[in-house]
């Protein structure tokens, strides 16, 4: 009687999970370079396109996997930390430094999410999340500043623009400014605007 090889479901599940993780990591790395082509991603992961499609039938499924990986490895700035900073200069410095550090680490991935926002719900939600957290930070900056109501919205919009990931990317890529210089100039611009707004 022929001996059948014992079926090891645990080992099979581990291999499956390893393949899935490898695909997500490879996709994440490719997305960091602005590459979304499925064939290139498959080559980089050392798997076939059908293998990717077995676990991620659509691009949206793949984006979901990458979004989960992104959130696991990149902590968004925590708005509650800034409420307890009394000095305006210190508050602006903390916010700009945290946001620009986050933008530096996630620059190409966030740029990709804005580029694909019209094609993908996952990417659109990622873009909206970025917009929301920037808006929240701008509101925190304006809390302690007395600005006439007719100017408040304009000042808030200006501050949001300076904190936006695409503005930071423009400074770094087009302006070729180092991160520290970006932080320094943006802090000065925001403080100037906030103090001008009080007049």
C-alpha cells in the first residue's frame, strides 16, 4: 500500500501567508517608487501575475493590503499632543516638524494616493485622511490666536496649504530644499501669517 504524504494545513497556511506578505511588501516598495504596473510588481516579488491575482483579485484589493501595511509602519501625527503646548512658537514648531517628518517618510506613497484618488476608493480615503489631519493641525494652531472672523478662514486655509504633503513634496522635489530648511521656512511663514492675522 502506497504511503500518502501527511497533509500539513499549518505549514500550507504559513506558506500562503508568507506569499501574501511578500506580495504586499513588494507592492509597497514599488509604490514608494511610483510603480503600479502589476507585471513589474510580480517580477520584484518573485511570483507570477496569476499568483498575485489569486490572493488579490483586483488592484483595489492590493491597495487595501498596502494601506494596512502603511498604517502599521507609519504613525500619523497625533493631534492631541499639541493641545497642551502653550507657547505658539513651540506649538508651530512641533506641528511642522512632526508633519514634515511624516511627509518625508511617506512622500512618494502619499503622492501616489493623490494621483490615483479618482480611480481607487482606498487611495481616495487615504488622501482624505491626509487632508483631515492637516486641517485638524491648522485648527489647533489657530486656537490661541485672536483673528477677526472675516480673516480666520483665509488664514486657516493658508496654514493648511503649508502643512499639506503636496506642498512639502514641491519644496523637496521642485525647490530641492533639505527637510530642515523646509521646516525652518514653513515655521517662519506660518508664524508670520498667524501674527499678521491678529492685527
